C-alpha cells in the first residue's frame, strides 16, 4: 500500500524507449497484522528484458524496556582517574579465551550412562552399533576390549583381517600376493577397516544445510540434543577462510530420533535462515 | 562466554557490588581508590579518590545516589556516585571494615577492627539526605564479638543487624536494644573465620563463606542453617543468584601459599552450586589467584569475580546456562 507512485504518461515520454521502456514503480504491500511485507520491484536485465522481483519479508518489532535511570547514567561524565584515561590504557579487555561453565558431575555421569545405554543396545540386538575395529566382529565388544588384540600384535596380521580360527582365512587371498602391500580397502574382502568406519558414519546420518556461518557444533548440539543421543556432529569449515560452509552432518544413535529430528527441523527457522534437514545420502565410493 | 577483564586496581580486590539497577559495578581493592564500571561493557566510569588505605567494603544506596566505603585508613566515606565527590567522612579510632546501608538509606552500619586496645565495634549512623547536616554521632554502638567483623548486613525491616567475622559466629543483633538476640550454634555453624556474607535478592536468607571450606545458607529470621556447600578450599566470597536456584562460591588457597604450588592446585575457580540440592554444578576458571569477591548482577544474567590477582572478571552467561539441568 501507500508507496505506489502515480504513473504519468509524461514520465514515459522522457525516456528514449517510450512507454514500453519504463519500469513500473516499486510496490510495497503490508506489513499486515502478521508483519509480512511484500515488496515488488522491477528491474531491467542487460538484454533489455524486464524482471519482476518479489521479496517477502517479515517485519518484527522488538520492544526493549529500559530503566530511565539506567539510560541517563549511560552518559555519565567520567571522573577521578577515569578522566584522563584513554583506550590505549587497556583497562578493559575482553578475554581472548572462551571460558565455559565447566560441569563437574554430569561429565562423568553422562559418560557412564551412555556406556550403559550402549550395552543395553547391544543386548537388544541392535548390534551394528558396536563394531570392533580389530577383528571386525559386530556387537560383541568394543575395539579396546577385543580379545584378539594381542593376537593382532603378535602375529602381525593386518588390521581388518579376520583373526585366525575363523573359517574363511582365504579371503585374504583377494589381495594381489601374500608378501606385497595390500591397501586397506582390498584387505579381508569387504570386512575392511575403512568400510566399518564409513558404515558408522553413514548410520542414521542426517545432513543439515543452509546453516548460518556462525553456527558451531555446540549450537547444533543444543538444537538436536532434544531428539535423542547424538554420536557425531560435523560442521564443514572452509579450510582457507575458516568460515563455516553452511552445512553439517549429525549422526544419531537411534534411527527414530533422526526421523523425528528431520520431521521437526526441516524448514525450521534458525538464525534467520530456513534450515534444510534431510538424510545424508550415503557417500558413493570415490575412485 | 568471554569474560570482560577489568584492570583498574593495582592490588588485590576486596569487594564487588552492583547497584540495584545492575548497570553499574563498584569494585574495592587494597589500593586506595574504589572504581565504578559499566557492567555491560566494562567501561570505567570513575574512581573515588580520597581514601588513604585499603578499601574493604562498599555499599550503594537504592537509587544509586550515594556510595559508602569502609577503609583501613580508619574512616568510612560517603560519596556522590555520579561525580565522585566526597560528601562526608566518618572517622574512627581503628580501621573500618564492613559497611551497609539500611533499607531506606537513612541509616548505615559500619564495623571497625580491633586496634591498639580498642575492641571491634559495630556503629550505626544516621545518613542525612543533605550531607552538610551530616553528623558524626553514632546512634548505636555494639560491642562483643572477638576479632574483626568482616561483614555486616541489615535484617528485615531494619529491625536486626546480622554480623559475621573472625570468631566464626553469626550474630543477630536487635537494633532497638543493642542486644544479641540469636547467634549461630557452634555445632552447625562455621568452624573458622567467616569471610563473606551476602543476602538473597528478597532478603529472606543469606549465604556465608568461611575459611572452614564451606559456605552456608541461613534463614535471616531464625539463624537456622538451611544448606551447606562444601568445597576443597577456603571460601572467600559467596553470592546467591537472584533468578535461578544457584549460588556461586569463590575462594582458593591462601594468598601466602599461592606461589608455592601449581596454579591448578589452587582451585581458583568460581564454583556454582545448586542452592537447594547442594550439588556442585560447575566451575568458571580464569583467575590466577584466590577469588576474594563475587557479585551477581541483579538481573541474574551476569556475575563478576574479583581476585587476589587484581583483576575483575565480568561474565555474561551463555544461553545454555539458563537450561542447566541437574
């Protein structure tokens, strides 16, 4: 409303192209009771075509109440030693170090709980969560508690190969020859180390895009924690500039939690941006 | 959070106080000039020049007009907050220590140390609005406790005065009669010097910190110990959050032993405890000396700590602080 300028034919006459060449004036509709404002602009492209640009914005009014005494004191005259003081005195310095309220108890408690939960999950048969990186067995034990650990060290067989005693020792022969180097991806058939690690990464992994540059792991932790336990958060940073690249991966321990997070947070407004939350497409093997 | 470091003092901090609106922070130290800072950005507004000794304590009137400071130069001064002008000096025979304005700012209480034969005393003075008519007369002088009286505050409706000090006993005095009405039970009370005492926002209870490595929460009317918070180091300062059920306790190894051990062994953190559950929530590190002073902003969104290292650190809480679950 309002800003629409009356269009006069005389305006067009001044232009070389005549009435066709004149762009309609910018039109602003709203803001309505919800604060939504629509701006319709017309631009001319280089090739002469007219382009209509419609921008929809929401106007929010933030009311901050201030104590009049405080406002008045904002402009107090300096006195005493503060009078001759200048910025180079460095009396007031913002700490360069980020300081946190370091939680005492929950650190230990939570860790314990998670471990317990892990054990529970394992007993429930959701065994794919625990994969020993030493022997490749699923759901029996953690890597650090692998009973074959010493065997690995003594016999010197490659990590990722099955321990002796299991039937198919022959899988190792997939590699070129016994003495030559076998790249990890070729070792022990498809039970390779890299495989199991990647599998862990793709499990219940969701991708969050359109994040603002300021978003850190901690923020995502806060955002996604309410849906369930998270096993990994990865925020992509640009290696050169150190800025966030605007997307992140989050792995949930439980698939249901991930589903709920996607349903709830896809299209959620976060830091003035609309988040896109979806399943992370499994990485296709790079050659 | 990134704390703001204020380096306005050259010697250890002794006391911190926010005004009621929470926009100004007053700091006292063993150097002679108390400072006042904007609490939101740490800009120094001014210093109060005129004391000639360590300043132990201060209090600010309800509408941030007057500041009273107690100093080791055997005086307590009243200042104009906004100009730094000294309005009046109360002189004593011995160093002044704790000061507190009563509700309504018509009375103030000042304690003095035992000094060359004088016992420690608690003086109640009338504070005139017009400082030219200010008299030096004490309305009431209380004697009795042995040793220094490190902190003194007014009880509800200005009917009582609560004091705590080196004799490790918390006393409640009747202002009308000048008698001790109640005192803490030696069994449940503190075992060593009481170093700090701070009231809750509503004045219904208060917290004391002691060198016996505990802080205790007391009912201000019954002097009953409600809660005890135990730490590993002597407590020099304690404060109650005005908004959440948190208390913050600061302290550390005694200053004389600091140089003999590692910084981490000193436990120079401000420790947060849950007020009701008495459970430790966490710690905020940063000082490299014991914490001598702590104060919560009346809005509950920031707190500041002052250390033996001469720094004041103003911490504005991160958003996650408000959602801490036990």
